[in-house]
């Protein structure tokens, strides 16, 4: 189906994307929360529209460039989940002026909250915030029982032009979990952290409109989300080998793959060379902890996306990928000029350098969807 | 000097770039070869112009997108050093039609050579080739003593519209060398492979206009390049921690760094969080083999680019970088909102997602230079 197409190329299976999207819409409904898809993974308006079946309200992003792109393309209620700093306030203001969208910012810093109050007043603009709390990943966010949490909420609530919206956390340590029971515990730690933080503020008369948790594994396997208003997750839209290694998805749920061409045979070294390397697949090897044969990605049939034997991409150079083969018959099966597809370790990182997706439905190419990158 | 700039941002020190460029121009002169800079590292017209002090003839690229970009911007004699396959011939033809530039393609495949002859005739276009030989890296290329080498040269020479230009190799295993004497050996293996291949063809009456070797370490340390016509190298333009770890450059030769903002303090975990992570710095950890404290990159003062204590970026998430600090004084030295610069492991990969360089000269910002990415 890809005959004579130029490679490397990012392929998106629309049917799988729709199936994954529906799974999480249903999960959110079961859990009684709103779904706020994290569009840092797809970075695409077309994918964002599918994520909630046409509903373009309530999304998460990781950069202001993504916020700007989605705001300018009709999305609303956009949360930037990485902590903001004052050098980025001016762009937040510009996004509002251009699109009318008030991006919901995240902070865990009293200094930033005070700067926001000053900036908003001095620059005649509004700034909306959630406070990030740490639920055990220890990457970012305040302890839910910290004094600073209350101080930040008070500062933001008191500001004429700052708007306190609520509490968020990210249980990213669910990616390190070995089994489902551990993910369930992380999900409960997310819920516990945000609901306790919200309760402390509520006791002081500060209400949280947003009480937000999420990572794909925890949203999928949380036992309940009582007291939470919304769930954020992103990689579930596409899945990848890292999530497969966590048993959160099946191989045939993975919606994104890299189409590559066999550009060389090295019969002496018993390797096949493809034109997808460190830039086209990425150097992420996150899946290997639980799936040691993932290497830089599974090598699959270009049409069926079934893995070819036990082939993986074993080494990557900037534009070369190396596939060891233990059977000379593979050179006949995969002649120079033939194509393969690579299932990625970590879709968010693999997809990053591409300008677009080549979208397939069944065995047909149905379009090219643009996506953004950079900052 | 970067006050209130948005981050992450790629910073290029023009003075260092010029110094690095001159070093290799002088090296090539000493070795009696032409220099064919590999512009897969900078992917920028402005940098490409500096690489040979205004001479825009004779460059190397790794993708057809780079070839197209440089051809459309006045560069000529462009070699695409990654093996071509027939699905890319149409774009080679389009590049010629748009720019008048005949991209020099690489192959190590008799099948591709035959396809090229057919395509060129059927499509009324010309295709120029070098043959890639393997000098010991065992990534790609034919053994210099192989029969197929001669067959390919004969096929390409016999084609009415195909043009055989010569031989090339890449001693990429110089990056694995532990010390200078090993790099010297790799340099000699490059020279040996291409000159012997060229001699075999010359004995059959097939002359090689191009006899090409190169990697930054081997060009720097080769004892001589007798019989070679040109040297290809790229990372020397910018250098990085991997090259520093090989003792090929000094820290203050590294011309590219990532400007990042401190976005969080995690006093419990004793970490500082910055807004440069897996996308802004890359997941390349290639320098760590010889420089174990490189981690994802050295953390440096934003103004001076001097390393701050022994700080490194220890972990990366999509848009977060984590810097462990063993001294609480670091939280005072690097408050939230302050900036740092990160020296990268592998510049070629780190630079890839950026649309532009913020160019500095001494302590002044002198411009923003665009660069390309993707395919």
C-alpha cells in the first residue's frame, strides 16, 4: 500500500486511534470524570478532534506552542500541564488576544504565583492556574499537605486578574510499575493527593473547580476516582511498546508506526540497514526494562504490522537503523528497496520530528494529517 | 543576556563555530584534500556558509530534504551520504529540475545501480553516484575487495544517464575509540579502503573523481590522506560532550547549547526541574561511555557556559529535565525562573527538533538563524 512512497514516514492507523479514543471516553464515563486528553502525544488538530469524538473542549498540552496551535484551531479549555515561569506570560497573553482562549497554567511555586499577580495587573490581562501536587513520582509538584500549597492558592485567589482553578497531579511513576496492582496503587495515590489538597483548600473557603489526575495506565486501571473531576492521559491515543510492556495495551492496539525502507544488506555482519534511525525512531529505549527484545523497536511487515520473526532495530545512527538477522533467508524476505514498519518504544518521542501523519484505514491510505513540533 | 526569552531554545556561539570551521579548513589543507562538510549536523544555510568561509560548493547531507534545502539555497556539489533506494529517485529528479543541482547519491547495491540505469533512461534524467565501501564500522558499504563493487561501477559507468563519480567510506567506529592511537588506525582504515577500491577500478579503466573519507575524529587525527580527494565531517562544526569525551575537543569549543529555565524546585527529592527534557535535549547518552557524569548533559551557567559545580541533567521526561543537587545552596543559586544552558551529549540529535538557532557573539545576541528538520 505504500509502494514508492518516500521514507521514513509516520503512519497512523485511524481505526486503532478511534478504538483507543473510545476506550478512554468510556473509562472516563465509568469513573464519572471528564476526560482531558493530553495532546502532547499527537500534536495534531485532526487527532485532537477524534480524541473526544468531535468535542474540542478540555485538552492538555505540554508546551505553549501546542497551546497556541490548538487554541488557534478551535480548541478550548486548554491546560498547560508543565509548570509555567514568568518569561512565558507574554506568550500566554498573546494566545488569549489571538484566540480568546485563557490557557490554564500550572505552578507549584509561590514566587511564580506572586509574579503572575503582578504581571496580570501590570499588563491588563488574566492568568488562570491550577496548582500541581506531587503524588509520589517526585518529579514536580508540592506535597499535598504543604503550607505553600495554601499560600499559593490564597495569592492566586486574591489577585484581581489571577484565577485559581484547582489542583492537578501526574502519577508518572505508573510507567515504572511492574504489574497491575502497582498501577492501581499509583492511581489511588493520585486521587488521594488531589482530593486531600482540594479538601484543605475547601476548608479555607477556596473551592477547586478542577481536581485533575492522570496517566494512561492509572486512568485505565483506577478502581474509582471519587472526588476527582477529570482525568488526563495521552499516550493511550496511540499506545507503544512501553505501554505494551506494562500490559496496558496489546500490540495490535498500537496506532502509530514508522515506515522505513531497507537501504542496505550487510551479509558479513548479518544485518539489514533501514533508513530510520535516531531521528526517525528516536533514541528512547524505555520499553526495554520490561521488554528486553524491544531494543529501538519491533520490525514489522509494512502491510500487516505483524512482527517479522523476532526482528528488532538493534542500533541507530542519525539516519540509519540496524536490524540483526540470524537467518540468511531474511535477506530474501526483505530485499533492498522493500519496506518495513517499526513499532516504537515511546510514541510521544518517536512522533516528535514528523510534520505529518500518513493516515491509513484498513489497507487504504486516506490522507495526510499535519502535526507540529518544536516550541 | 537571555532575560525574559522563551525557552527551551537552541543557542549557537558564532565565534566558536568560526573557530571550529577554520580548524577543519586548515586540517583539510594540511592533508591536501578538499573539505566536504556534513551539514546534517547544522541543517542551516547560514551555518553552511560559514563552514567553508563563504564557499558553498562541496557539502554532504543525510536526507533528501537537506539536499533540497541546500540546493534551493545556492549550494552545489551536494553528496547524500546515506544509501539511496529507487522510491527516492523521483525527488532527486525534482531537486535537479528546481535547482539545477545533480545530487551525488550513494549506493552499495547492484540492484539499486541497475534500477538507477532504468529509471534515468525511462524518466529522461541523470543520476550521479558514489559507491560506499566499508572500512570496518560494518554499518553499511561493500568490502573494498568485493566483486559487487566492480559490477556496480561497471553498470553505472555503462548507463547513458547514470554517472559514476567514485568511492566513499565513513569510519564511524572512530566514535568508539578509547584513545588517539585507535582513531589514527580508523583513519588509516578509511584511507586504505577507499584507495584500494579506487585502484581496483582504475586498473579496469574506471576512474574515481571522488575518493572520500571522513568522520570528525579521523579527519582531525589522520596521519596522512594520500590518494584521498576529500574529507567529510560534520559534528566538528559544533562539537559536543561525546567528542569531548574522546578528547577531540575542549569544553569551550562546544558551540551549541540548550537554554532552559528552572521551572521547579523539589527540595524533598533534592532536584531542580528545567523545561528542557527528552525533546529539547534528546535521549542520546552517547557521551557516557567515556564520560559517565555526562548523563543527559552538563548544566552550565547561562551567561558564561561554565559548568555549574558537578551538575548534570540526570533524567528527562518529554518536556522536563531533572537535575539532582547535593547542596541546598544550589536552590538559592538557581531559583525558579533563572536560566541555565545544557551542553549536549550529541549535538546532531539535540539540535534536530529546533526551527532555529539563537546566535550569540561574545555576550550579545546577534540573530536568529533558521534550520530545518524532518524529511
